[in-house]
C-alpha cells in the first residue's frame, strides 16, 4: 500500500479526525517521495491536509479522493471543513468601493444563516435596503462566507449581481446563527424586507380587484 492509499484508508475508516497527526505525517512523506503518484484528473475531489502546504506550492496540500465517495463519514466531513477553513483563513470580507468613500458610508449586504438542520442549512443574502440578493444551501455554517460571496475573492459571479444593485459600492458582512435575532443592522434590513413584501401584496390585491 503506497502512502496515498494509506491516507485514503484512514479517511475511509472514519478515523480522519482522530488520526489527523498521522495523516499530516504521511502527507509530508508523500510530498517528499521521489515516486509521487500522479495527481487526480479534473472532476475528482481534492483533499487539503492542514499543515502540509509549503509556500507557493499549492499542489502540496492536495490529496486525491474519488467523486461521490468523498463525504461518506462525519470524520471526513469534519476534515473537509477544516481544510476549507485553512484554504480561506485570513481572507477579509469583500468591499466594492469605486468612489473611495469612507467604508462606514457604504451600504451593507448581509449574509446569514437562516436556519435548517445538519447538512441542510439555508444561507441568505439581504441588502441593507431590504432587497433579497440570493441564497445557498450549505451543509455547515462554516461554508457560508465563501458560498455567499462574503469573503474577498469568493464567488465573483455573485458580485456582478451585487454591483448591479449597489453600483456606487457596498460592503459585505456575515451574521452567524447565534446573532441573527439580535443584530440591529440585520433586523433593520429584515423589517424593510417585510415592509416591501406587504406593499407588494397590497398592490397585487388591488390589481386583482381591478380586473
């Protein structure tokens, strides 16, 4: 069994969390090997092992796993979340400020955990003016900052939509689940959203009466 196969065997046995030190040790041996197996083809899942990335060598943190079998255990899911956090550690919240305004003057786009259950959480985006700007289903709150485009460099496709809504600039903020009901800025945006919904309902009902 080669080094890569040993690492995959540990993960498949549901021991990824308990034996993370062993995985890191094996990963370093793997990276130092003169007979390193080829890296996976496009479409395969890539694994990042914490503590194994030398500077300017992104391939050093990648270990292959195959497609749908990747997230078969809670231990594997925990390791995958840890590697996601490692990959994005230090990333700031995104800001679009084409006119160099003071940051506090930029409107906020809030990302937040709107509830759910393990493996199926509703991540939402709500502009300061009460406009809903999208959402995403995430397996864990830890992925939401990336998947919603909160972090600088994440989801440029979403930012095209944000820029269309706030062409003069905006700043991103993320509100974790334990602060959603008490955050004053998010609460104000939510109240505006509900007011918009009530007004739209009134207009719709009036239009139906006039038919």
